């Protein structure tokens, strides 16, 4: 098995190297039933859920739920709740019957519904085994409607230029599992009130963003600085201010994003004063 990591998140999750999910793939509007249902190996199902770190506090939405095995496993083995949708009424009936037989009907439900029009904002985890074109058509909704930090996990198919935060080749099944963590929207100018460099207490930071990849530049300080190691994962953000005249003088900012505000802890490093201090930033008007 080969693991490709594009994130600093979840080293503990890599204990899960086995899993898959059913393929009740649907095509673009109007939905068709001519794409065959291909059940995911149970080992891959479990791997998908462990890579996504599914637990009892999660609400899982399975888009293209087939015989229900992903959602049923999430409820039975991990204590999660949720619902699945499939365009084929036979698959919905099968999933409902399988949930009843597994004793998890109180935690999961299955609906005959077009996945393109299924509300998804409630999810903390979204699972999929669809087709590449369907993943790409769903991508704008996943980014716009899901809360930052929501995990999206797909069997075999990626999201184009939205690079996965984690990619796992499942031993023995030939399956690939992709995990994305929905990033907060942080692009733009932020006004920061915080300890910066050499006693400065405020500055602006301009952030550019492509999915979870970000770059930043600082303005308004009395000396040139470089922003290094800018990093975003869900609603968590971090960056380091480095004095261009003294590379050992560094301040590391770590915090969380909530709509138009960021806040967290700043720590001096190298020749900068040590100790933790609170910082806060507000999004500037366009």
C-alpha cells in the first residue's frame, strides 16, 4: 500500500488501511439508471470511514448509497448517524432492509433522491463512490455548502485540481481512497491585532487561496517581513512572520477561522521574545 499525504492532519488515522464503498453511480441531469451498481469491498468501506475518522458525533451523508453498506458500517462500527440517497428505488429498498437487519434503522435512513439536489449542509462527513464527472460537478457544492472541516471521502475517483489532503492505496483491493477537508474561505485582506515583530501590535495580511493551499503577504509593519509556512486545514490556519533583516526573529501565528474573524495564539521563536500571546484578525471590506 502507498500513502500520499498533502496535509499535516491525522497521523493517527493512518492505522486504517482497508476499506471501500458501493457504486450506485448516477449521471448528470436527468439521472440515468444505466450505470451499473458495483458494491465496494467491505475492507475499503472500513478504510474510507477510518481515514475520515468517523465517530459517534458524526453525521454522514452517503451520495449514491447503493445497498447502504457505507452508512450501515458507519453506524454499526463507529456509532455515526446519517442518511443515504440513491436514484434507484431498488437500491433504497435494499439499503433500508439491510439497515434493519443490522439493527441501525434508528440511526440511518435511505431516500430515493437525485444527489444533485440533496441538501448536504448538515454533514460532518460526505462519502462517495461515483464517477469522475459527477465528482467534478458536485465539487462546487461541496466547497460552498459544507462547513469548514467537513471531511469528504471518495473511493477511486479524485476531484480534479482540488488535491486530496490524504490518498491511500488499499492493500489487496486495488482501491484508492481520497480524503479532502473542506477549507475555510480566507482569501482577501485581514486586519490583525497581535504581537508581530519588534513590538509592533497591528498589521495587515493579504491571503491568496486555491482550495486549502494559501500564500500570504504582510503589510503595515515598520520593516520588511516575509510570511512563511502559511497553512490552512479546515478552519485551522497558521503562518510565520520572519524579519527580512534578521531571519532568526520569527513569530508563529496559529488560530481558527470563523466567518470574518480569526483568532488564536502567537509564539515568538528564534531571537523573538518567547511566550504565548493572543491575536485576532478581522476581514477587511473589499
